[in-house]
């Protein structure tokens, strides 16, 4: 089974790209979705203890948590120490389930793949990218987004140029949805072809700039 790691900076179109992989039949484990679920279940008590006032109606109020983190960015590592192990366990369960089922390809959608040193958790890395101005326009169009909030988010993310250098495959979402979909299909076809020919290490076999 080949484990694809999908990543990309905010506003690059990663979530949309992950859905395209799912639509092509590749099981997807969405780290953001897992976190959302944890904020309603296992992470509620420990996060609420460290960040007073964030529990509302029995779940973590993400807006309040974001407000507290914006005011005290030094608390990010504290939150990560709570949430990351829970996310990893869900990921392990996902991989075990599909490996036992004999699935050929699965995808881990990990926004901060490089930032959390997660390269060793995957076999091949796909980076979603686009023109910086397109990225900026997309993000600032989101409800509640500000220049300051965007700057804080980008400060915690590896620059896009560096991510591109580390990629096995690139998907440029600035070319439109159909172009991105074709890129997704080409990557899947390439990886499955590698499996058929016995190339079990796609990271070593593929040039992201070809």
C-alpha cells in the first residue's frame, strides 16, 4: 500500500484537491476533520483545562480557542502536545484498516506535514500550490479573515517555495478545477503503474519537476 501525503499552505486548494482524490476512489484521512471531531470528543477535557473558557455546550469553541491563541501564540506548542498524539492515533487506525483491506493507495491530508516532520509517515508527497496572489485573494475572501490573522498563519507554515522543492508531485490549482483534476488522475495513474512494475518506493522514482 502506498501512503500519499497531501499538503500545501493555506489557500492553495488542498481540501478541494483531497476531495478529488476521494472522488477517484482513494481513501482520505483528513487531519483537519479529525481535529474537528476531537474538539467534540476526546480533546474537549484536556484542551478546556489548559484554555479556560473554550468549552461551550460540551465542545471546544474553535473561535474562542483561535482568539486565545492569537493573543498568546506561545501556547501553540501546548495545544499541539494535546492534539497531535490523538490525531496520530486516528491516523494509525485509518492506515491499519485499509492495509488489512488490501487497499493499494491511501491519502493522508496533513496541512502541516513538513512543519511537524511528518515526511517519514508517508511514501510519496504531493504539494498543492498556486500563484501567491491567487492564494492571498482566496484566503482574505474567507469570513473573519484579516491581514493580521493571515500573517500569523503564514508565520507558522513553511514557505511554498520550500514545500515545492520537497515535493514528489505538484498540483497547481491556479489553473482551474479541471486542470487540477487531471493532475490528480495523472498522479494516481503513475503510482498504480509503479505498483504494477514493482516500484515500491515512488519517492525515489518520481521527479516532481518533470
